[in-house]
C-alpha cells in the first residue's frame, strides 16, 4: 500500500510542471521520499494501533462474553438457589402449618379430654377433693358444700379437711389417712360426719398423687355417702335381733303348747292330733303376721282365717262384726291361738258340731279417748246343750292366761246351756300396733 501511494505521488509530482534542473529535482525527490517514509511510518503506526485496538476489542469482547456468560450463570445459579430456597420455605411453611394443625388438633383433643374428665370427676356422686400435703383443700367437687354443710366453695378452699370432722374417732381416722398418704400409702376407711345436728356416714379413699420426682406432692380424697347403706345395715341388725327374739318366743310357745297338750291328753294319738292342730293354727297365725312384715296384723284377717278353718266351707255358720283394728304382732298371735282353741272346741263339742249351730263374733272399742278399751265376744248358739267342764283344759288355761299376760286384759269363759260364751276386755293401747 505504501509503495503504490509513493508511485502515485511521484507521478503527480512529475506531471505538475516543466522539467527542472537535476539538483532541484533531486531535492524535491528526497523531500518527497522523506515525506513518504514519514507517511508510511504513520500509516504503519496507524495499522499497528488499529491491530492493537482490534486485539484489545477482541479481548474486551471475550471478557464481556465471559462476564456475560458468568453473569448468566450467576443469574441462573441465584435463580436456582432462590427457587430452591422458596421451595424449601414453602415446604417448611407447609410442615410448620401441618405441625401447627396437628398440635392444635392435639390441644383440642387434650382440652376435650380434660373437660370430659373434669365433668366426670366433678359431677360424680362422690365428693372429690384435692389436698395439699398439709391437708388443706385446694379444689373441691360441686357437691362439696352440700357434704360439709357450707354455703359455697369459698368456705372450703384453703381450709383443713380434718377440721370438718367433729367426731373424735372420725377425725383420728382422717388424720391417720393423711399421714399414710404423705408417706406414699393409700388408705380407705369409713367415718361419720356431723353437720347441723344430723350425722352422715362416708366411705373414704385417700390416695397420694406423686410428682415428677416420684414423691407425693398432692393428696386425692374421694368420699361416698353410705348413710343409707349404714341405715340399712342397722335395720338389718335390728331385724335379725327381732327375728331371733320372735323365734325364741315362738319356740317357747311351741314348747308350752306341747307340754300342756301332752299333759292333758287321754292318749298319745289324741295328743298328736291336738298338738298338730294347734301348731297348724300357730303357723297360720304366722302367715297372717308375715303379711304385715311381722309388725302388725288386721284383726279381721285373724278372724277370717279362723272362720275359713273351722267353718267347713258352709256360709252362715259365722257372723262377724266389728271396726277395723290393726293389732301388734304379740297380741295378734295370742288372739289367733285363742280363736283356734274356741273353734276347735266348738267343732268337737259345741255349736259347730251340729248343722244348725252358729257362732257370733263381735268386737268394739269403748271408753274415753285417754282410756280406750277393746271388747271381744264369742257366742255360740244352736248346738247341743253345754255344761261347765269337770276340769280346766289347756284351751281354757291358754285363753285366760294368755289374755292376762299377752294383752294385759281379762277374759271370762261361761258355759250357759245355749252355748259357750267368751267375753274379753283389754286396754286398747296394749293391743294395737304402734
């Protein structure tokens, strides 16, 4: 390129004017060559600078490309890390949300379970108390005030449990149970609680509540009202004692009947027949008494039993009249045996031994209110003529003595020709059931 430019410049110079002398031409030629060399040097320098600039630009391009690639890679890395971090945050958030939901569900279940247990505990018919180790009450179930006879729970909280047991034996049992619970041992006992002049019985279980260290930190006391059970036990004991007394009296009566029957019988067969009949009458009297739980019997029922036994199934043999009276057990037995003796004698020897015979039974209550008298009458008629017996038999002695000792009255047995007549009088207070 520099040679072509120099040739062009030489040509232009030579064509510019007329030929000069050789020395001037040589100077101009030298000057032109110098200028050409300068220009070629500048051109070479420019080419070198351009090449250097191209190289620099290439390097810069490579650096920019490298930086761009690095930036793109960094951007991709940051984006990937961000997406991974976001995914992890979302996963952690989902896990925390799930755990929170599970925890909330568990808390709801726990609260529901605690509420259910609280309702079971505090609505129990038992009185439930949680005590501090010194025996003072902390929470008390809803029925606590009623048990201890106070107005509300405020009168119980913080109070010594043992202080409410005024009966010395009961307080000692409560304090012994507390001592056992403090030592880690449960205790169960029964105690009587006095409140407002009335007493109640309680079956009490005292149990230690252990803390995290395995030692008692609270005491649980559960009391159940067994007053009715105690009353039933007392009634059962009384009934057993009464039954023993009545069995003893019945056996004594059987013994007396047997001895008197055998003593006055003409033969062993007659004694057996009479004894059997009298024991049967006694058994029937007991049946009637059982209908009144062995405490009372209606006089009309006793008379009705005798009529059914000795009437032979024929209507009209007996006429019965009298007010309703409920007799105590002992007078009832006495009158039952008396009716049996009268009926047996009437069937063998008196009015009931003939078809036309009749028996009238009547009783009444007479006298002033403060001294009422019971009067009873047995009168036979229509039977064979009767006369006083040559000797007093067991039936007569039973009637007279049993009335005197059994009901505190008197009896008169008469034998007019028309038929046997019995009249009985006794204080009403000694006969009727109280």
